[in-house]
C-alpha cells in the first residue's frame, strides 16, 4: 500500500487495487488521536493496519455497500470504534433500514442484495455504529483538513481539502470507470453537479479519490470529464424521451449508463437494472419530466 503525506499528520492511503468494489483509498490522521477515513485495503490487511497503527476510530465516508463492507471485521478484530457520517449512519444499523434507504425494499429486490451482493462483498449490518460530524475531522486534523459537504452521490457525501498542499480527497465523486453514480432514490442530480462545481473551484493541485489513482496534472480536466459524462447521459436520456420512451425501464434499456446488467451474474440483473432505472429517473427529474409507470 502506498502512503502519501498531504498535510502535517495527514496521509493518503492508496489501496492495492484501483477501480475495485472490494477496496477503496482513504486517509490516516495521526495526532492526539489516530483516525482512519475509509481505506479498505483487504479483508486481513485492514484490521492488521489498524492494529499496527493504533487507529482508535474508523470513519466511513458514506453508507454505500462498497465502503461499509468488511467494517464488521474491524469491529470484531480490533479495538477501533466505527463511525459513519451523522446523516447516514442509521442506514446501516439494520437490514430494514438499509432496504428502505436504498429503495431495494420498495422495488422488492433486497433479498437479492442479501443473498448475492452482501456475501460476495463481505457486507454485514453494523447495529452499534456511531455518528460523526464533519467538524470532528477538522478538529482531529488540527485544521489541516477542511470538510466540504458534497451531496449527490449520497446525502451525506463530502470531500476533504488540505489547503497546505492543495490536496483534495474528493471521495466518491465519480472519477473511476463506474462513475458518476447516482442510482438510489435519495440521489439528486442538481446536488451532484453542484458538488462537482464546488470541488473544481478549489483549484486543487492534487486530486485523490476513493477508487482511482491520484491525479497530479489536469485536475480541473478530471472534474470536467466527470461533468461531461453526466451531460452526455442527460442528452441521451432526453433523446430517448423524444423518441417516445417514457418508462425508466425503456430508457435504461438504451444502455446509457452501463453496457451490461449481468456483471454480478444473471440472478443480480434486477439490482443493476434498478440502479440504471433510478439514474434515468434522476435525469428526467432534472429536466422537469416524470417517468411513466409500465402497464
């Protein structure tokens, strides 16, 4: 694992695999208290790193399964306490809460998430997880990090900026091949685009994120690519609408978002289809339109 200092007492932790749902990059803040922000570096490796570095708290940036998976092992195998942002922490305390927050229950597909995705990714609910406030990160870092709310990907999503070095940890804004992602009912496209704009206007010299290698040249262009992907998708959704496709399923069938829906196997196709249909709905809402329900 690569470690890069981005401020006094703050290191970026680069996971061994990039663009992976099984790992993510993170930050380590060392001071009076040592905390880790994300940094899923392997089933065995993450708890071992936490023990070796005497991490007292593990802050999960947002509630999505690729960030929460494996956290139960930290709780079981170390003395480190788990926390998730105060807007979302209740979502992972039970299967019922998660099913409601994601829309899986309403769609009738949570059983597929439980039986296929959860075992594959090492996900378990965290009944005892605590909340944290963004101000805590700023305080623990002794002002080396500025927390910036950046919703859209999730309601409590945020970025962390280190003014000293001009380094931005943009978390999951969507620089990897699967992003930008806004496939749950709580996602808002207007919020997402506003978050990209705010992050870009920081004019960071280095860009770090959850699932992609660091960007040290062309940082603003990276944000532009992210925004352009959303704009191209939007254009294609509206084109499908003008052609008479009125349901989210019909629009998602245009393969605007992902070319395949079987990446987790055929049984999980309804889950990926739900993500795509939800993203199509977000575009229609952004355009002031409403998807029709299938007959």
